């Protein structure tokens, strides 16, 4: 049963990462969110393939997993997420230089921080990840308020719920492992994958809702030309 739930959660994250990552790019020309969602999809794919077929060469899958995990936890689903969402909160349209710069920053962080992903609690690194998550969570609280004020109350509530769940996962990731979990942390990783999948879906729907509100009220940047899909 645990294996089935893990598989379903991972497949859901793979689908949401690739599908909505492409939709961010195609519908809204938002490369920050689109590429980050694709990174999450690649990470989830590597995680699944490594779990199913990586028995003979687990080191390769683990190394890639550590790199991608460090990428998203440092500046991916933190700084990149915030800058991407600012497209509908502040009409922010980053230049190509900014896009390349923040992804380069996240890549460097991934290379530097990936070696610290092991069974040892590296407090400075874990604290850095947690602080970055909390900063993003603070912005997401503002994002929820913008959704609520725009009349998208249902999606605002869903955004608040998945953000709170994501903060809980970030807190338990390093500092408070579940005492009833097994040695492989199957329960935690299943919950984490499901939470990240929910975040990927809800944040896309929330972005779309606020974008549509901005278009209706004439406050959306003209450079963004969504297409129906």
C-alpha cells in the first residue's frame, strides 16, 4: 500500500511539473515558473526511476536527486517562485538577463549544497533552506490576500492550505523527522511528493485566476498574451 501511494504521488508530481510548466511558458511566457516546474518534473522523474530501477547504480540517481533538490530548495521554489508570481502581483516582466541570472544562481547553489545532502543533519544548510522557504511563504501569504481581494476566495483558500502544508514539509524535512516513519522515510516522502504536486497545480490555478482578474480590470501587463489551451 505504501509503495502504491508513493508511486501515485510521484507520478502526479511528474505530470504536474511537466504539464503546467509547459503551460506557464506557452500560455503566459513565464519562463521563471515554467522552467522551475519543469525542473521539479525532472526531479520527480529521477526520483521515481531511481526508486524503481536504481538498485544496481543508486549513486547516480542519488547525486542527480541531491542536485535538483538543492536547486529547488535554495532558490527554485523560493526566489524563482516569488519573481515568477510577481508577474501577476506587480506586473513584473523580468529581462532575459534576470531569467538566466537567477537560474545560474540556483545552479551554483545546487552544486555547492548538494554534497551536504546525506544522513547527517547539517544545521547551517538546513537552516538556510528553511529560512528561504519561510521568506517565500511570507510572500505567498501576500499572494493569498491578493487572490482574496480579487474575489478568487476558493483558490485563495486552497493556496493558503498548500502553502501551509509546504511549510510543514520544509520544517520536518531536516529538523523533525516523523517518529513513526520507516528507515526509508516512505511516509514523509509520499506526503512531500503529494504536497509538492498540490502546490504545483494550485499555484498555476492561482496564477491564472489573478491574471484573468488583472486582464478584466485592465491592470495586466500587455506583454503577456495568454492562449487558450
